[in-house]
């Protein structure tokens, strides 16, 4: 308990004692007169990979756990997301408050990862970049992460991995400032996540290239064993498979694939071991090598026009009655105070389908619409003042984010003839 408290006290003062506050104000970019290319690029890559895995929606509430000077929270906020940052250090959060105030509202809370200062089930996503190796009781912290996440919640962790504690900069930090610098072993961390209550826990081998292809703890242990296999053992396995082929058929191709596969195993094993990125979800997700055929986009609608007048006088109001199904993977939020809330929208193309008015009409939803649900609605539109032939194109729009059509959803078209008054 004393060692844990000493570690916490050291973490609280680390930014000030290590003179790192100027760096925290600009992180991941360099302070004037300095160069931080290697570390900066690494952090930028991490951020992009982890946010892609986080898969945040506009209405989600995100916790930046152990946020430090809040650089990641700042970037999330600049992407239009709602984020709360927490850290053990008042000094670092003071820097974070200044950063966040420049991009929006500074939502910060000083707190311990092992005893988070939040209620139960209040966040949709948790992002934790390179921080768990400082936490004395990792299983306890993971239980707290699971507690503050909603039932559909997801957490993404990025850590320096095995061998970190022996690196020179980590040794110096421990000896000079008393902070904790521990190794995070990937398989063990996956097991801790499962024990904390996460149903789906995977290690991401392709996170910087193709996010979403994760390995379970068992997958990782198998991978590690294959990568460590001796050449004779690999050769015997290759011969066994070769005997199943017709004599000489595709021999060169198969051997090339085997060699490439073995090398890929080694390279990716090292990458995952030295820098694991882990996704932990409270609900099942698609698994690596078991990819589901259903890859619905988050925002997608099936729209049917039930009834609408085919003609109207110029300036008259017409009502377009609709049946709309949420055929996407995300709930449509009706609350207009929520970022990315969804409304029914109409655009006005001419008879040649050239767009005349992108924001022709809007109609709020009467309620939230979960995936698979169907609602009936009507959207009022004022007929154009110029007589002629037009289309009313009905789509859904996530306000401040995008119309559904660019994401692959198909709008409904209603032909309208406008006559003189």
C-alpha cells in the first residue's frame, strides 16, 4: 500500500519535476527549438489507429483515461466528439484545461484510474494511450473501466509492451522520479480484460493498416508459438501439407506463401509484443478469422414514400408521408441537443437530378430509433416558386456530420410537378 501511494505521489508531480509541461502543451508536436519526430510520429500513428478501433459516433461520450496534458482529448474534441479527460496529476490537467479551452469546452476530472470519479455506465467509449503500465493495480483499473462503460461500451488500450521497464528512459524515470514503469504482457493483459467483465477482448495485429482484425488471447498464444517454432518443425509441417497437393502442383507458389507467412508471423509477433493495442468490448464484436457477413454501416436507412401529392401550386405546402427503417448499426438519436442527432431531410433536385437546394426541408424524429426499428413520419415541404418538374429527395441526416447517402444509404425520390398559382 505504501509503495502504491508513493507511486501515485510521484505520478502527480512527474510533469513538473521532469520539466515536461512545455512538451505537454504542444504534444505530439515539438516545442520551438526542439525536434521530436520519432516520438511525435509514433503518437500520431497511435492516435489514428486507436480512434479507428474506438469507432466513436457523434453522440458518444468518450473518456480519455490517464489523459496527461490532454493532447488526445484535444484532438478528439477537434474531431467534433464529446470527451472527458481524467488524470492523477493536477499539473498535467491544468495544461489540458488550457488546451481543451481552445477547441471547445474543457471537461476534466482529477482522478485515479483504480477508483474513477464517475458514476456507473456513463461513457460509451474509453481511450487509454500508453498509461496502464504506470498503474499499480491493472486488474482493478480495468474493472473500473468496465464499470463506467455502458452495456454497449468499448475501450481501446495502447501500451509500450514487453521489455519497456528495461529501456533506458524507463529506468531513468523510475530512479530519478520514482514513477512506476512496468511491462504490459499482451496475453496477460487480455486475460485481465476478460476477468474485468469484457465479453470481447482482442489484440490488434494490423491496427495501423487494417483496424478491426483482432486476435483473442488463445489466438495470440498460438501465434506466438508458431513464430517461435524451430526451422525443422516448420519444414516438417510444410512437407506434410505439400504431400496433400498433386505432385509439383503450385509448388513454387505454396512454398513462397509459406516463407512469406512465416516471416509475417515473426514481424507481427514482435510488433504486438513490443507495442500491444487491445480492444475490449462489453458486447460481442466480429472476430479475426471469423468475420461476419453483416458489415452494416453505422448510419443507413431504408426509406419508402407511402403517400405524397404528385403536383402542387407554387409555394404550397405538401406533406410527404414516409416509412423509415433503421437498417444501420447505430441508434438514431432524436435529441436535438445531442451531437450528431438524426433528422429526416429533403433535398430538391430539378428534373435532370441536378441539385437546387441541399437543405430543402428538415423534420425531427419523434423518438430514438434503434437498429432494425421502423417509424412512420411525414415531412412538410414548400413547393418551389418557379413552376416546372422537380424531385423531392428524402434522406436522413446526422446533423453536423453527414447525410446518409454518401455512406451508402439509398434516398427515396418523389417526382413533383409545380404549377403556377
